[in-house]
């Protein structure tokens, strides 16, 4: 019988090194880096401003498709506010 070194090889547990899971690349942290940008959270247009602009646009346009879209948007907002 020949002497073998295979019995001396110990399996190494995966307790060291990078934590991988993205196909060998290090795991990235969840969330967006855009959340760290400044600002107070307001995008500038309130729903009431949007509703007022829709009313003005509805009165000024003659396009049937545009009037239908504006009507649906106004209806959606009023239903959301329980005013429909």
C-alpha cells in the first residue's frame, strides 16, 4: 500500500474572506445611494396645484383625447379625496 497525503488535507470552512452572493462579487448594501441626496422631500407640485392646473387645461383645450385624459385625472384625484 502506498502512502498518501490525502488524509492530511483538512477541508476549510467558509468562515473567512469576502461574503459573496452576487456571482462572486462582494455583496452590495441594499437601498439607493440617491436617498442620501439633500432636499426636504417635496418635489415642488402639490396635488392641489396639479388639480388647479388640470382645471385650467381642461377649459383651454379643444383636443378630445386630452380632455378625456384630464377628466380621468380629475376624477381619480376626487375619488381619492372622497369628493366624487
